[in-house]
C-alpha cells in the first residue's frame, strides 16, 4: 500500500512538473525555456536589467496610479455604482505586468515581489463574480457598464468589449505565475473565468455563438489546456478559430471577413492578426490540422513578400492600426505598433517550431533587434506605441507626441514589453530529439536536454556588433547529436526570404565555422549548418560571420521608397538622425558606391555608428542648386529619439528625385 501511495505521489509530482514547465506543446520542436538560459550578454543583459529594474516596477506603479487596481476594488463592491472609466481592457495591463514579473521571478526569486503580486491577486480575486466572470468594466456597475461593454455579457464581445481579450491575458499571466511559483492563486482565477466562458459560448441551445473581437484567447486557451490537461480549453480555442467568419462579425478589421481556412492575406488590425496567426499555429500543433498550417503559411508569405517593414514591423496604417494593401509601406506615417512587432515574434517563433526552417528566425531576429526594441527606450522607462521609419520632428505619431512616453492612456505596448522582454532568453535555443538548434546569438550559459541527456552550452559573442561567436559544448559524457547553427539570412545574402528588399552588393558574406580549430564543411539544411558528431566535454565551436555595412534596395513596388536605400550591418537596421548630423538629412544623397566606416561608440549605451560620405543638396541665395560633401553618421534604428525630437530617416535618398531640400 505504502509503495502504491509513493508511486501515485511520484506520478502526481511528474504531472505537476510537466504542467508547470508547460512541455509537450505538440510542436515537433521544443524551445529551450528561458529559465535554462542564463544571459551574460552585454547587449541583452542591459535590456533585461532595464526591464527588471525600470519597466516592470514602472508598469506596476502606473497600474496603481492610474486606477487599474482600483477598478478591481470597485468591482468587488458593485452596490456602490462606481462610474466606469478608462478602457475596457485596462485589466490586462495588470495581468501582463504580473506575467512579466513572473518570468523575472523564475530567474531572480524575490519574495517581496511575490508578496506584492499576491496582494494584487487578492484584489483581482475579489472582483471575480461567483460564476467566474471577471471583467471590471461591467461588474463594478452592471446597470451602466463601460460604453464598449454592451448591456449584457458577450453582447459586444465581437466588437470592443474585450471580454475574451481580458480572458486571454488573464490566462497568460496566470500560467506564468503558476509556473514561476507553483502557487495556484492566479491560475484558479483564470480557470474560473475560462470555465465561465466555456459554459456560455458555443452551439448548444443555452449558449451563444461568439468569437473574440480581439484575438489572444486562442493562444492562451491552448496554453491552459497544456497546463491543466483539460481538453475543453483546446476545444474552445479551436471553436473560436473555426467560427470566425461565420458569426455576425464579418469584416477585415478583425480578420472575420472570411473563415480562417480561406484567408490568404494579412488584413485588418495587426495585433489581432498576429495573435490569431499564433493561435492558429498553437492549435495546429496540438491537433495536427494541416489546413491550419497551410493557412498561416500562405498568410506568412503574403506578409514577407509584400507587407513587412525592413525593421520587421507590421501594420502600416494608423487608421484601424492595420495592415495596408500589398506594398503599402509608408515611412513617416508607418504605424508599426510595438504590440504588433511582439505578435510577429510570437508568430514566427511558432512557424519555426512547426517547420524547423531558419527563414522564420530571420524574420524573428529582424523584428526583435529593430521593431521590438525600438518600442522601449534603452533605460526601459519610456515607450513608443507606433514605430515610424521617418520623423520630421513635427508629425505627432506617438499618441499625440513626437517623443517616447512613460505610459499611455491605452497602455497595451508598455505592458506588453513588460512581459515580452524578460522572455527573450527563451528564443535562443530549441531542441528536437538529437537536434540542438542555435537560433540567436547572445552570450549565455545554459543547460539543455538533448536526446534525454543534459548538455552544458556556453556562448560568447559580441553580436550584434560583430559576427564572432564561440560555443563551448559540454555533454556529461560523450554524446552523438547534431548542433544546428542558424546561418542568418543576412549572411546568405537575403534581407528577407522574399524579394521585398535586396542587398545592393556584397550579397553573400563569407563565414567560417570551426570545431576545435578545424573548419567544418557543411551544406545548409533549412538554413542551418548541421554539425553531427559525437560531442565531448569542452568541444569548442567558433563561428565567424563577416559583418559589412550594406545598402539595401527596396522592391520598386513600394512607392514611398523609390529612389531610396537603407543601410544595414548584421541584424541591425540603421537610420540617420538629426543629433549626429548638422545638415538637413532629408536632402542628403547617398552614393551608388557608398563606402562605409564603422566606429564603436559609447553613445546610446554602446553602439556601432556607421559613417559615409554624402552630397547634401541646397539652394544658394540666388536659388541656384549647391552641393556640399558631408559625412553622414548613422545609428541603429532602435536607438533613435533618445536625444530629443528631430529628423530621422531609415530610407535615404540615392536618387535626386528622392531628395527633399525644402522639408
Ligand atoms: O485593443 C487592445 C489593444 O489596444 C490593441 O491590441 C492595440 O492595438 C490597442 O488598440
Ligand atoms: Zn500596443
């Protein structure tokens, strides 16, 4: 009997660990969790530190200061008939910040932070209605709920009530907190609300048929299924996807213009879209639905062929925060919401986990180093909501301002960064059976299970500034496996896996990979150099990608970029900014044969600046054209707008027709 009890306890323990680590996502490839990857990197280390010391504390204090906690307190006392203010998804900023803090807790245990979160969760729990419904915008005043909420539950969920969006972020936050601490306080709240939605939504007579007006619940429910093992959550995620286009909501804004399996173009609100494509991937991984996989494959090609900014940003239009038409990629008015860039990382990560092709990581890396981190200042304290590729110093793109802001009325981006940045170490490696993928380059030490055995891996690099990477591979004992090193698209002469942008020259860059000093010959498989051998403790892999500053030409179909070029080095997209150049950068003309010099600088927390000679056009006092030679200095795009407001441009004139002397 005692033996039986011990066995049962052991099984329960394994199930619990399994649920907490969230493995077995159905994807053929498994990411190495961020908890196994200790980042020692200068570049990313500073970002993680800023997130820990500045962004997350700031987000918590803003939740407090702006009444987001008060909303939960008010909802616990509906008889007081509080006036509902703010936005119908303000609750999610609390959930997202807890999610980010939970990621921190896994790597930096902090009892005070945990205590603080528990105190917030007590308030959240008190706001939950007895049947699990959790939506302060209605509960605090059911007679006069938020104007977007509708008179009854779910009435406007396909429009702007965000009841399911709140559910999605609630689950994501709750799962993270459970995985970090093992405590169920947040998870039980999320399960209760998920059960309430699951009972209410569906095709049974007592239910109503609805899909989320703003997607994210699909991804979250798939995660809840993995953590609880309860398939009804996966079924609900699939229901939300399969019903889209069949309910009363039928428009492109929320990707409901057609059933999902008929969609082949990225349309509408970009964050909604990115989350939906990620949700489709999650459900496909768990159900093996190839029609789902084909759908996101088609849409991915549309984005990469025709709708992706060089920075990896998506969603060209302010109007509707939406994708534009094919090749509609304006610069000054580019929307490129930070949340949309984050969703693009989620989506491309999942595409990689499905297919094992490095082209998805090429998009992910481009998005990460450019469109995502431009959204948060280097010190972690101010944010961009849109991320334009040009500034005239006047156009107020950032919610009525030309500069980074500490918070917004609609705070989706700062709180999304709060949860995303701490998760970055989880994107570095992945495994599949006896394949170990090295996808991102940042200094770290990690312990990874490959083919059921632990392997220690340490990575040292000066990436993204230099292309030198050293890996020390140390299995416990000699072990046969394949180390699959991603050879980035930028090394292979591809800006993107499409013809949207192309390098003007120096297309392929040389690279060398050595194992214990001996060069490795390998034909690439899906973009990876696969080194299959019996590894032993202390084996050294040295990788050298040559980095060159290169001109990028846009596809001629992008009207806004005609006659212009961009500059890249490694994964970094550059821009020219007023602060480094005391002439009008809009009237600078780059040479066809631009020669670049690279200079290490301690400015902006340590960057490589790029310089090149340009001709600056101007009129003299008689109105005659004059041309002066100047040195144009460029900085990484992500670092712009740290030194005040002024001109900035990514796409620089190379043809006289693109020069703007009078602007
Ligand atoms: O609707 C919730 C969030 O607010 C969206 O994801 C953002 O685009 C902003 O509209
Ligand atoms: Zn946002």
